[in-house]
């Protein structure tokens, strides 16, 4: 029986049923057969010796193709499993896979799991095994079960594998999995094992916690070296590491994964940002409210969140009397209730409602990460209700507010993305073509009128409407959505929102959703990584550390200075321990406190201070009065260096 394979250039050739990628490559040319490392069958990666049993689109991969890196890393995962089997035969093997930046393999062992200390020996064993050759064997379901009868996790994976599996044999070790490995294991030369972490089996917290070993691999040594540099840079910026070292926050899985606890220093940073945002919004005409974190499930059925967002919501709570309560995943239905509480007139529009609203998302344990991905978050949320002819002006006003905030936080690297629905996948969006066409045209028109550069992205819209996403660059250069402005014609319709117009008739408002800095959790994670923990003075939890040269002689003066600075609205601490002054100064620098203030006998006599700024080695002598006033000015100016002033970025609006 013949099968028809379609090549990237559109040509179709017939081959025998059960042919392999290698045979197909060799039929094209001898050289391609030698270079081939795997194939893509209908865009799915398959091994070079996997039997092809149906018609499809095929592409031959060589080392020069981007997908070849995935094959290399799947080979790395296979070699890691083989090394674990060789050195730790009592370990139960789960599954392994390539990732965007490396590979991993999951393991389990009674009593004691594998640790990071065992990675060097495993790496050496992998290098030794890479000198051998892997044999491909096709196992029937029965043979596969017999082969892996002592591996319970493998048996679970086999249940999903079908009637037969392609297995890879290296000595007495046998493994299987989706995808491919390289024809020659010797090509796995430039690799490293990186870390060990816990991972729930199949990503479900109800399943056992396995030990996941991470590694990476490249075809070129220079790429591996660059990866090591990038990872070191990432570690230095990682908000989880900085948060631990500076005692900003912690997450305890025993209490609840994805539920951060804010320590006093982290809480101070958050409180400063929250007060700043509230004051900024009040000055811009917003009315701040508090709404419950729980609501009747029917509210989210009306809003459409239950239909379109159910997988990301916590299970409803049955109150036993027919009432079902839900932890809110979004604040917009709550703000709609504020709007509906009174009869509204056109004179009240635009009506701006804002809240630092706590929300809950049902995130899988494997997706949780520090403050970046959490289950409980507080969104800097706001909703404006406008008449149709007010949309563009309000859009411009919101964008101006966002730009003002960015200037205060010194955020300058960002782009504008217009996020539309995917016309090929309309099922995930509110079903109203006229609404989508109207709102997307209106959003695009507003951006064009403002003369701003933007790019368009289908499939990134909210289920109820298109949006402008402002994409910022993280400390490592990745894109992240910081702020959004969303047009919504759907929710006003679903909740039957109205206002009384000039004509005395009821009209439907347009709802604009907007987030200035996103959630407090993600925003503080972003700032922590951008600043590497060295927060500018206006945000720093401790703005100055006061250190007497001799606590017995200058201690009282330091206490007076401490009280005076507190009354001046500054956040200061003092170190009166009987430790060496150099040690205390280094510790203040380690904690990345903006100012270290040393007071000796000369400073006390002259009512002055000796000031060292974080990151600098020299000190400056100042009067106490001048130092306090300069710090107050710095805080008031959001620690700007004088180059950026409020409104500079937003002036074009």
C-alpha cells in the first residue's frame, strides 16, 4: 500500500507504507540523507526512523533548521534518563521533554530524591553514554507493558500511547516518548545540567510531587557559553532571589502555593505604589470603591466569564441553600453593579470607577512563579462608562494617564499592540460580528488619530472586546503586557446598562476597561527585576540607614536624627549594634539602601552627616537640614535625575 507525501515546495511523491524520514531523505539525495536529523509530518516532529503510515505534509530537518535544536534537547533528555538509570537504578522515571531553553526529566525515589549535588556525576555519565549508539525498536503495547512493568509512571504514559510505541535503546536502557532523538548521540557535545526542582506529576497538585532535573544543550560551544551568561544575568535579576535576599515576600506551599506573603519591606513598597496610584487616579477624576471578592455565580454567568473563562476560575462554593458563591476572577462585573445602583444621566458621563481589586485565578501549580504568576492578585483596575461620542477623548485621557505613570517609574521601553479577536477561532469570543467590527475599527481609528505607531495581533483580544496592550520590556528583554485599554460594547448590553440622554430617552453606554500597571504582584516583580532590588529612593522600603561611629557617644544624636527624619516623612532606620562600622556599612549596601549615613563626633558637633549613596564609594558631608530637604525633594520628584519630567512622554496627547 502506498502513501502520498507532500513536500514544502508542493510536490507530491508516493512511498511504501511504513517508510521512514531517513528513507524519504535518501530518495531525494545521498547528502540530504546524511544531514537529516528528523522530520516534520503535518507539523509534528517525528524521529528519523519512525514509520510513516499515512498521507501527509513532510519536511526533512537538518541541523541548520530551528527545530533541530528541539531534537538535540530531546536527545539530551534521553541521555539524562539513561544516566539516571545507570547511576541510580532505584529511581522511578517519569517523562522528559525539550523546552524553549533546554530540557528536563522527571524522577521519583522512595526515601530521598535526586539533588543538585548529583548533577556533576550525571553530566559526566551523559558525556560517556553519548559515545554510544541508540537503537530504534517498535514495541507493541503488550511488549511495552512488559518492558516497563517496574516503572509505574511509564505505564501511565503508555496508556496514552496507542497500540505501538517507538522506543530508543541504549545498552540495557530503554525509553520512549513523543518526538525524536538525533541519529548520532555524538552530536550531544555542548550541554549542561542546571538545576533540580519539584514538579507535580502531570502538573496536578493532587498528584505526587516528582523531582525535575533541568538541563540545556546547543550545537555550538559559543551558544552554550552565551546561555550560561544569560542565565547568570537572569539569576541576578530574578525577583524571587532578590525578594528572598531583601526579605520582601515569600511563598510557602504548605500554606498555599501561589499565595504570597508580603514582609514589612515588601509591604512598604506595595503600599507606596498603591497610595501613588490612588492619588493619581483621584486627581484624574476617578471615584475609588471597594467591592467584595465573592459574588453569586450568576453574576459571572451573565458577564460571560463562566462560559469563556471557567477553566481559570476556582470551583464555586455551594452555600447549602441554593446559593453558589464564586471567588471573582475579574472586577468588571462588580463595577457594573456600582454603575447600576443609581439611575445615571448623561451629565455624569464619563463615569470613572477604580479599585485596587483583589481577584483569584485557578492557576496550575506548575505555572506558578514568585509574584509573576499567583492565585491571588490585586489589580489596579478601572472602568469608565461613556457615551459613544466620548470614546476617543476618554481613550486619549486614559493613555495620557498611563504615560504619566510610566514617566514617574522611569519606564521608557514599550510598544503599542492592538489586540483583535482571531477571525478563524471565533468560538472563544462573544458572538457578535457587528460589535467586533465596530469596536476594532473604533480602537484602530483612535490610535491613528493620535498618530502613534502600533502593531496588530489577532487572537490576543479579551473575549468581550478588542484592546490596546502596552508591551514593556522586562529586565531580560522579554515582552510583557503592562497596561491595557479595552473597548466593550458587550457587557453594557448583557447587563442592560443605560443612562438618560439629553432627549430624556434611555441610551446604552460604552464601557472602557483599563489597567494602568496591572496587578500589584506582577508590577512589583517587574520593578524588582528592572532595578535589581536597588529601588529608587521614593520606592525604597528603607531610604536611609543611620550609623554612628560609636553608638555610646553618637547614639543619642542618631536617635534624634532618626526621629526628625521620620517626622519629615522619610523611611529611615538606624544601626546601633556594637559591630564594626565597616561591617554595618557593607550590610546597608548589601540591602541596597539608597543612602548610608555615618555620624561621628565631627558630624555631631556640626549638626551634619556623612552620606554615601548606594553603589558609590565616596562620601559627602552635608548639614542635617540640607540632607533632609534634598531627600524630600528626591521623593517628591520620584527620584528622577532631572532629565525626565512629568508629562514629557504624554505631551503629544
